[in-house]
C-alpha cells in the first residue's frame, strides 16, 4: 500500500510582505521537524524576505487583505500599516 518514499515539499514565497513571509517559513519549519525535505523558492518580490537589507523592514499592509478583521476604511488610515506591522511582529 504505502511505499517508503522520501517525502519532499516545495514552497513558493511570492510576496515580500510580513503576512506572506510567515506562512511559508512556518510550514517549512514544521515540515523539517517531520523529516520532510523542504525547498523554498523565492520569486522576484519574495526575495525581500531573505534580502539582508530589507528583511528587518518588512511591512504588513492591512488594506485589501480580506482575511483581516479590520475593515478597508480603517486599514487605509495613516499609520495603520505601522500599527499592523507592530502587532504582527
């Protein structure tokens, strides 16, 4: 039934924002702990996640994000990006 094959996982990180960096990195870490061979692929904008000059300055933009409990009208207010980024960190 089940063959003992080497399990592999490839994750594509396509955006360089804080809310898109966490899922790929958390999934990769969990898979590694389960003994799965993991490959992370970073697209052009996803390279911001591993760029040493930009990695500590990733932002979380709440406007236009349907999974956020904050309405778009509030997310567009000045300073909300900084507030949301501080909460995510």
